[in-house]
DNA sequence: AAGTGGTCTAGACCACCGA
DNA sequence: CGGTGGTCTAGACCACTTC
């Protein structure tokens, strides 16, 4: 009663098999969207196991970041929530500790031929084009630019971006990906390095060419592990600081 | 029957109270060493709760890295596992994202009067001295310096370092802390920022004064939460990179 | 064989949410 | 109010380690 298309069952514990099964449901999109997944009770009946066993599988997926549970409501496939995580770390040296809510302005958005780096990072197929998007982020009340960003996505999957009203997604890109292109960012890897501002970057950050800048390279992936967005963000190095807890 | 010296009980769930209680036992050293902690059954009897509740508390502490369980043997306070996973805390990467495993050479090690910053970070008591340790890290096969490090620890707790043979712990400091000083690093927080090389730094990195450098500040803490080591690492900004996964 | 954790069951009652 | 997840109970049987 727990056997799936292929019996992945090599005498794994039931809750493990459930976990695999549920992971498939999430990755294939059968579960997801705004709906809650079936309740614990429902699942336990459906698969003929005890509620505690279903619970254990679900708890494990929650701790892995695939699901979230809300008491009284239900269990949901998790939305990405790190949208502007980076800005937690770009501390403006204002009266201390004030969180900056950055505004954003999109400078350009156009189809282009991918570089080799983009092909590698986004795993593009031959002849697949990309969409290039450039953006500047500002401290909200000031005119001061904080970050210049170059963003690349597959032109195939993100076609709708080209015809959309950019003003509707300037600040928040990932919700727009979801809304317009049905692509949901699940996690990302960021790499920090330092370099010197090239002309375009310098212009947008109102500094000189060759000024030291921090570069955050981000590769964002969907819940099924496919890379969906590659991004390079440039900020003035002198203002940059980034904290991580290691365990 | 679950009440402790001070009733920390504000109607917290039982397993939470157990978790706090067990955490105390670990941090105070009542549990630890080579012995297993009491069995689930024993604990459930002792505190008058169901075994499943004890289990939930323990599982949570296992996932937080405080305990490990071994089927058939028992549950143990987690030992530092530096043996092979040598660079647990070393996240620096080369431009391709490969983790770099550098060799190290200790330049100096001596007792000193702490700066105010050190007093604050390490929570030193009045008149407590520190040990200053400086070190250079090299790419393994090259003569090229990658990082210059200034490391501060309490002179009281780390006295044995001064009389030890430095060649025995050049590469691996944390196992040496454990072996020589019975101090186990459990976690650490790193902050990355950007600056310009001062004289000492420039000399060791074979570059000029005011060359752009990446600065990684690390505060390492023991299992009881006490700060034990404060470290500043400097690397040439042009060669530096650092990766983090976001979720 | 005895003791440990690992898995699983089959409930109970509570707190929270939405209609 | 009914349905959801959150907590808790009180067992069962299994797999593993140690003696």
C-alpha cells in the first residue's frame, strides 16, 4: 500500500519512504502553490500508516526547508523567504542598527546571447538565449545608490518578463518570477569576493572607475534543484559587511 | 516533579523544559566525558514523563549538535570531530568555488595586555591577560601567502599554549586547544568586511601598505556559549572569495 | 541475554484558525 | 464550530551493542 511506480523500497523505514514520496510530490509540483498539502490524518489514512509516522516524515521535510506548518491552518510547501537577505548585511553606517529597506530601479531588460559562464551556471541548452536585467538599489529616502546588479535568466522560461510592466516587480524579483513565469526560487548560494569597479558599475554607484567593490555572486535554484537565476551584485566595499554563523 | 531551582516554567511544553534542563546538564559538565547520558527509559521514569517526550527533547538536542546517539549503546555528549573534517570552519574558496586547504605557519605567540575590543569580545575579567598568536596561511604547494591571522585567547585558559611545541599545532588550532587546554570550540560567527592593509599585514602578504584586503573577523565559542577565541584574518582582496548557502 | 536506541502504533487532549 | 497542527501518553517490536 506504500509501493510507488518503482519500489524504491529496500527495507527503508516507512517514514523514509514517505519522505521520498512527499519530496517527489513537492518537486513535481503536485503539491505546492497556495494550497495546503493534505492533512496528517488524511495522509495517514491514504497510506495506511499511523499519524505519528506521517508526522515524522513531514517534520523532517520541514527541518529541511521544503515545508512549513501552521497550527490550525495546514502544512504548506515553503516559499522562498530570503529575497533580500543580502541587505541584512549591507549595513549603512547611519545611526546604528537601522534596517534599510532598499528601493530598486530596473535600468534595462533585454534578450541576449549567453556568455559561456552563463551557459555553465544556468545549464542552458545550445542556442538557448538569456534575458539580462540590470538594476540599481537605493537607500529608501536617499538618492544614494547601494548596489548595482546584473541578473541573468533563461529567456525561454522567463519570456513573460519581457512583456511585463517592469514597475510591477522592481523591488521584488522572486515573487514576480513566481507570478509571471511559474518559477519558484527555493535556495541560493552566494559567493563573496572583492574587485574593482568597471565603468558601468562605477557610473551606477556614483564612484570612480577602479574603486574597490564587493561582489556577491548568487546562483538561485528551484525546488527541484534546477538553477534558475544567476546574479552579480556590486556594492561599495567600504560599506560592506556580512555575518555568518558556523557550526 | 519537573521543577528546577528556579521555575523557568511559564507553561512551556514539557519537552522544551526537558531540553533546557538537559542543555544545562551538558553545559555544566554534569553530563559529558566518555560516559553515556542516562537512557531514555531512565530519564522518563526520573522525571515522570512519557518516553516519547524525553525522546523528543533529546532528538532536538541531537539536531542542534549537542548530543549524538548510537543505537544499542547510548546517547553521548558530542565530542568535537576535528579529526578528519579538518576545516570545518574554513569556507574560503578559490575562484571556481573549490575549498582551499592551506598550510599554516605560526609567526609569533606571546602574552599581552588585551585591548578594549578583546576584553569585550572575550568577556575578560579585570587584569586578565591574553595570548596573541599570529599566523600565515599558504596555498599548499606554493610559497604564496593567502591569509595573515591575528588570534587572541585568554592567557588563563590557554596557558599551556605558551610552553607547547608550536610545530605540533600549526595547521590545526582547534584540536590543539582541545588537547592542550581542554577547550572545545563548538561554533563560531564570522563577519566579512573590507579594508586596507596596514604595515604588518602588508609585509606578511607580500604586498604594499594600503593594498585592498578582505577581513574576516571570527568569534569562536565553546559548547557552554562562552567566547574562547577572537580572530582577525586578512587576505588579499583580489584573491578572496567566500561561499554561503541561503535558504 | 540484557540493555540501548530506532521505528511504529493508536490513541488523548489542547491551541489555533477560519467560516 | 470543525479541522488543523502541537503536545503527550503508553505501549509494541526491531536492530544493534555489549557481556
